C-alpha cells in the first residue's frame, strides 16, 4: 500500500468541500435516481442515499442553482461510499469528470451563493 493510499479522501481532495444541500437527479444506465447533496466542491459532491452505487460507477448528475433556469449537468464517478451506521448518513462521494470551465464556474458560484462564502 502506498502512502497515497493511506490518506483519507478529504486529504486527497484538491478543492475543499462546503456544506450545500441540493436536490440532485442522477442517471446510471437506464435508472433515474434522486438524492440530496450534503456537501459540494468545484470537483465533487457527496450524495446521501441508503443505496450507494459501487465505486467506479459513472453517473450523469443534474442539479439546479436556486432561482436558475438551466440545471448544472456533469458526469461523475463514485470514488467512495459510506454505509449506514449509528450517527453516519450513508451515501457516496462523487468526483466530477472533466467538467467544462463554464460548469466549474457555475458550481463555484453556486457554492458561494449557497454556502455564503466570500
């Protein structure tokens, strides 16, 4: 096991995550699913769900900025999961795959608006 493998996912992140609760629609193959986010960064999101998808699963995500018309759409990959335990909300950490500069800018603006950042 390399040193990189022993670090937690929060230590490996390049962008900090911020507490942001959004309604998120996502698609995996022919299945259309719904969840809520508990945190968000320019490059990823944590979705709360009692049935997280497997690590490596690619999904199409769609979430809306409050008051905005067109939702943000991005492809993501499940990079880690949390199983339900006392005091732990189950879900999955999703890394955005090659978001466009426009998508990153919209996510950043959403974080600033929703998480009340400077």
